[in-house]
C-alpha cells in the first residue's frame, strides 16, 4: 500500500508541477490576477521611520489602509505619520517599540490590539546592519542584530498570528534580503539573521498550510542593495545581478506583491540566479563572489 501511495504521489507531483508553473507564467502576462482590497485593513509596519518601511507605509496609505507604525526612532516615525496622512491613510497609529526587547514587543502589541484592533497585515521590516567583519563584531552587536532581524519576527507573529488563525485570514510579510541567498564579506551577523528570517516564515507558511489555514497569506521579500541609510558607508559594486535599487520603487513593488499574494519576491528578479550557486564548483562560487563585490 505504501509503494502504491508513493507512486500515486509522484505521478500527481509530475502532473501538477508543470501545470502550476505554466499557469503562473501565463498569468504573469495576461494580468488577470486579482488584488487584495485594502481600504480599512489594519497594516502594521516595523521599522517605519525611514527607508523601505516608510515607503511600504506610504503605498498602503494610498490604498486607504489603517496604518500602525512601529519604530524606536520617534522623530522619523512622526515624519512618516505626516506623510501617510497626506497620502490617504484612513487612520494612523504611531508607537515607539524597541524590537530588541521581547517584553516590550508583547506590551506594545497588546496596546495595539486594545486601541486599534486585530492586525490584518504584519510587515516585519525593521533591520540592523553593522557593516563589520566577524572578528570586529562585539558579542552585544551580534545579539542585537539577531534580536531585531530575526527574533522580533517570532515575537510579533506570536502576538498577532493567533487572531489571524481564529479568523483564518491575514497576511505575514518578511523583508529579508538577497543576503539570505549568498553570504558576503562583512555581513556574518546580517546574513545569518536574514537566512533565519527567510527560513522562519517559509517554515511557518508550510505549518499554516498543514493546519488548513489557507486564508493566511505570507510573502518573503529579498531585495538587493537599496538606496537607504542602512547601506550608507558600505562599499558596494552594482552589477547586472545586484544593482542599486531605488527605495521608492522597492516600496511600491513590495506592496504590489502583497496585494497579489505572492510568496516570494526577489528584487531585481534576476537575483534569483544567485540560488544556483549550490550547483557551481568552488572556484566558480568564489569568482562569482568577486564579481559581485562580496
């Protein structure tokens, strides 16, 4: 019986796999994919005071969403608040939250649930980049990177996912990085944290699917270098595979991907080729790393 089941499973996979790939390819060109309706939806964005987080908030504001903005930078967050109000947000709620502290995340999350309501879309965007070699990193710097870039994703999801599960409706978004595909010189803590963030949401996606919670969508975003203050001072080498991206365009594309309920978003799309490194010989991998400036 187990052999027969294995054969049937394999045949099903071989039939459906090319069909689903072809379906996605066709839909990409005919443009009939429906989009989420965002008016009145509660969207929480971490790291909203500047950069990608601010642009994500602005694009959701233009769709009439209710914005919940989390950042430790109160001044920057107030500026984002002004911008999203001017761009059509139905309402804006701003909170100071130190994502290094689990207890503070839970406390502010409880405050949001009481004052605003259950979050419909959770965007884990906040990130730290130390720009130091492994030997120059202090223990506290490594711990802070992992707390903000990875562990905070666990705590925010623990806080807001139960309500989504009850309704079987919601959306979790992780802003990872192409650093989750290819480590580089001077980013041991950052790359490790982004690999982990990627793996966390991918695994959680499959858990939710196993539990029949197909109404909860997930999106994992992996951008290349984005022209924000996060990479200020970093010596980058823009290439065809990894160009320097405009933050306004990145914010727009991320929100569009969420509206279309895409699972993976790689910016630019050709950066997906980096995953093929596992098929390359060692010398070719190092040559690629040199070419990319890694």
